[in-house]
C-alpha cells in the first residue's frame, strides 16, 4: 500500500517513514504543502498522512482543494492542534481521521489499517482470497493454513493485488507502490517479484495481461 506522508519535522518524518516501511507500506515523504498538493493531483496514493502547519500551503487548504477536485483517498490529519474547534475544522474540511501529536506509533498504524480496510471494503482485519490469507497487522501470509515467507516487497506487491482483485495493474503503477520515488528500479524488478509470488504461492495466482500489466486471478 502506497502512503503519502506530508510532515515538515525532519525527526518525526524520519521516524514515521521508517516505522511504516517496516510495516510493509511504501511511504513517500514530502515536507512542503504545495508539493504535496501537486503530488495528490498527479500521483495515486491509497492513504495520506497530513500535517496542518506546513510551509508552502497549510494542510487544511490542501484538504479543501483536493476534496473539491474529487479526490476520495483516505486522509488522516496528524497535528499538534488539539482544540475541539481544530478537530471540527479538520474533519469538516474532508479528513477521515484526526490524530494529535504526540502520539504512539502503534495507534497511528492501527488507524491506518482501519482506514485502509474501509477504503478497500474489508470489514475484517484479515484479507482472504481463496486459500490465501493476509494479515496487514502482522504481515503474515498463509496458503491453505501454511505460513508463507515473503520479503517485504513481495508482501507489498501481494497486498496491492489483494486490495485490487479485479483491476489490471500496470508495471509502472506497481513500481510506484513497491518502490516509491526514492529508489532507482531495475527494468525487470516487478517481473522478478511476480515470479517469486507465483513460485511461493501458486503459478496461476497472477495473470499477465500482455502489453498492459498484471491481474490477480479470480477466486
């Protein structure tokens, strides 16, 4: 799952990005409000963590702008502004959740999991696809009850397929999800990860749509 983190505090941003990357998220981090607004208008993310007090453009104005343009991506406000009025403004401006600094990373991760489940239509915390189960909280994957060892990037890729079972996903889209902006990607990286998933799970799991991308097979 690809997350946009918008936070101008260097230490806090580093800490959040490290914690979320360890959870299997692909976290792209920006420190400027205008850059964040542009990214939300041109890139595709599945969750957004948004500070309010930002250089360039504040979080409330970003919220109002992207919601007005029709963006439905779940957005969690992360801020030190803790009055009831601040919370009301944030929620009424289009945020889906509001978390006050300082906070526990465990709570942030739990709230993101809940937002992710709701946005993908999952009521239960465990994602089930045929004989495959995926637990976003523990990153555990099982096949017919047997634990399957996947790398972090393989897990990220599998989660993307599981969350979008009826969509053909392009190689470029999958590269963004698995690697984000920070890493130079080898031209065959996604093909390699798909090959490993097929080998570790089963060969028919992911279909190649020639010239377009990949698609998770029907249950």
